[in-house]
C-alpha cells in the first residue's frame, strides 16, 4: 500500500473508489481494534497514514462511524 500510494491521493490515483472504501476498514481495524500499529510499523509509513486520515475524514465515512454498534438504531413500533 505504501508504494501504491506514493504520488497518489487514493489507491486508484486521484479518484476515491471502491478500492479505498474496502481497505479503509481493514487498515483502521488493524491499527485500532487489533492493536497491530507497532507490529506493522505503521508510524514508519508516510503515505498510508495520510491516506487513512483523508479517508476517515470523508463525510460519508464519518456518518458511518457514528452509527452505534455498526447499525442504525430503529425505534420499535408503538
């Protein structure tokens, strides 16, 4: 990923695509949920952390991250 992102804003160059969407969760969970930041030397990279920050800052991604427990809460019928 580090090499692929060299000189690119997104995985497929300047366009945010399904490639980015599919990888954002994996990378976020790798360093967050699985706690592998040090194991994969995440902080030694330049391009991947910048890409992750750009991706997580997208409004649609932010809305998705705000959904509790991974799904929208729906009020039960009265």
